[in-house]
């Protein structure tokens, strides 16, 4: 079962792109919410849902292959790769 906290965090991430795609960010929020929660649940034993698929979805959602898209994508990829700072031997 997916965590409500993880679903909320993923939705907030998607809603943060209102500046780029307007009300379509609601659809993006649903998609990023599910992917974020799947990464937190360890489905298939990987966090690639967060580290790879969410930035790809955001690239596709913004849809403009300009400098803003590239900056947003790399920033998102970098931020999602950091982690919580606690050591985890299961990764």
C-alpha cells in the first residue's frame, strides 16, 4: 500500500510546475504523486521511480525544449538524488 505522506510529497512536487504548464500541473501532480510513492514503497527494490522517471515526466510535461526545461530537469534530477542524509545499507 502506498503511503499518504509520500503521495502528498509527490503531488506538491507536481503542483510546483504551475508556472510552466498552468492547470495541467494537476495531471502532473497525480503522476508524480504515484511515482514518488512507488519509489518510497520500494516497489521492485529501486528508487529509480523518483530519480529517473519523475524528471523524465517533468521534461515531457513542460514540453518546451528550451533552456528553462533543461534547467528544471537537471535541477529536479539533482534534488531527487540527494536523499535524506541518513545512512541506509539497503540501497
